[in-house]
């Protein structure tokens, strides 16, 4: 007969604790080291970057910390990625209900859709408010147009007004050289699932300048055991880390964390300089083909022509963009469709070949010549 088994929970003895910490703290430190030191892509100092949670949560944590430390105005552009607008909007709504006297508010400014936000755009909005009460959050590369913002110039304007800068690096990290210290960036968030090749669900990263970490009020609104100073003491009261670790929350997904490592290794081997060079060559090649083969079919370029002012994706607009996107998918090509009329073509330098760009352009040209997009519904705004 089978005897019942008694299941005893694992005690965190010395050996088990070492294994757990190796798979969490040490593994994270090694991956962060590759992102910041070996890849030379973020150019931040030790103790300023952690890999944790997702971009939405990290954005919430940093904006909330900025508000807790005395900021009351969040500034962003209307063309920013939805999450970068939803998070501050919800923060302001909630604080208006809980503590209206704080008068925390969200201000939008407009910018040219193709060129993206500029230093002059930011200066204009900051001139209307007390900069020392503001935090400005922007995307380094615009998710629709692909416009690459002048981080250094914009940060200078933000800094001179007394405001804080918070950058979303999702569409630039791993494909555009970034120097957070040289540009005097205060805060940043970014993902690892795009050009860092971590895949859907891979964790995000968070950056905070060390000068901000000295502020005793600049802490995460989320208290979790991974941000507790003495994690395994299991204390009754929350006593957070004084460093960047204060922005950890709960136990991370170890499998997702480990999956980032080989993806980053490939980027390190290639080098960010060579990656950026090929990115520029790929986008230039596509634009040459666009001018020769696609422009005549009613497409309008939404991306800057100057390679120094764009990331690694090209966006085209067309009245039939939805149907065209479905026709491309039917031809085994997967573009991004962005409502109401944008087709986004991602040109990841590590694995996109020039022949791929040519074949894509040729197939798109055939779709337009044969009007294959007519076979698809004119309604809808999401490509399945």
C-alpha cells in the first residue's frame, strides 16, 4: 500500500538561500551589468538600473516617486505611446479623489507628427508652469513615426527649468546608442522584448540617477519583499533599500530573466555601433525603394528622412492601411497596423536582411497593383 507523504515546506537554509539568491539577485545583477556596461547602450553608473516588472508598473513607480518628492505637474506630448499617457492620467485622477489639495495634474503639448517632440516644444510648455514642480515624460523614439528625439537638448531645457526628465526607451534600447549619464537623464524605463530580443512577457528595466536616490522622499509607492533592505529577516515593518533596489517589488519571473541573457549576448557580440550602422542602412534602403516603387500608390511617409533623426522602424500612412496590412499577413508578412491608417515596418538589424526589405517592398507593390486589399473588410482597426 502507498503511505501518505508528509510535505514539509522548504526552509531557507544556507544552501537553499544561496541557490535562490543566485537565481534572483546575482542573476539580475549579471544581466544588468551586460545591459549597462558590456552593451554600452545605456551608459549609466553602477547602482542606477534594475530589471524588474513591466514598463507600465515601472512608469507608475517612478512618476509616483516624483510626486511624493514634491512634483505636482506631469508633462507629456499628445502623440506619446498610450501607456505613457494612461499611467499619469490615472495617477492624477486618483490623487484628485484622495487628496485634491495636492493639485496634481497632467499637461499635454502638441508636436509635429513626423519630427516628434523637440526642445523648443518642451521649453514652450515649461515656460507656462513652475518647472520645479514638474516631471516631463517622453519617448526616445516615437512609437508611430519612428522619430528619434534629441535627448541631450531636451534634457537641457528640462534641467534648466528645474523639472525632472523621464524617458521611455522601449523603441530605442538595443538599436540606438543611449548615454543616460552624458545626457543628464533623471529617470527612464524600457522593455527587453523588442530590440533586446527577450520576447513577449520579458521583464522591463528602470533607471534612476544616483542624485535622485539621495532624496529620502523618492521611493516606490509599492512596498514588496524584494525591495526590503533585509529581505530574509521577514520583518514586521517595511524598511526599503536606500539604493536603486528600492524599486523592486515582488519575486521576478526567473525563466524570463534568464532568457534575456543569451539575447543580450548576441547584441554585445554585434556591438551597438555596428547595429546602429546597419539600422541606418536598412531604413535608407527601404526609403529608396519606397520612393521608387511605393510612393506612387498613395503611401505617405510618416518617418523622418534624416537617418540621424529616426529609430529603426519606418511608418507609412495610407487610406487602405487596414486592408493592406491584412493582405500582407495573408502573404506571410507581419507588419504593425496602428489606427487609423499607419503601417509600421520594423527593421531589426540583427536578423533583417536587405533581401528581406526588397522582398517586402516587392510584395507590397504587387498588393497595390492588383488591389488585393479590396478583398478585406474596410471596417475595423485591429489587425488580428
